[in-house]
C-alpha cells in the first residue's frame, strides 16, 4: 500500500446513509433475538481509558491528525494492533 492510498477520499455516499430513516433500512435478514441469545449473552463494560503522554516524531503526529478529528482514536487503535500482534512473542 502506498502512502498516497491513505489520503484518498471515500467514494461511499455518506450523505445518503445520513438521510435514511429507520424505516428505510432493510432488516429482513437479521434474525430475531431469542431467549437463548439473552441466556448466553455477556454484559461487557469497557474499561476506562488511561491518559498518557508519549513523544512521537512530528511527521507521525501530522499523519494521524491528517486522518481527521478522530486521530486520537486511530492512534490508540494502531497501538492496540501493535500490542496484540506482539503478545504472542512475549509468551
């Protein structure tokens, strides 16, 4: 993947999705939630985030900021992916 690929705008018509009402969404293929589903479902509460300070190169920070207002979420996701990929090596 080239760096220029990361900066291409989406071709998805997001305005169309924003304009849709609940009645316009086809949910016919979604099975109903049964008692069995709820009997085996698990309640998961996300852990609170930890605020940290980390030093990164300016071009790295610029790249993440260029991804949009959710750049901190993307940075956290990149760290999570890295950590998960390397957990196997620590065991």
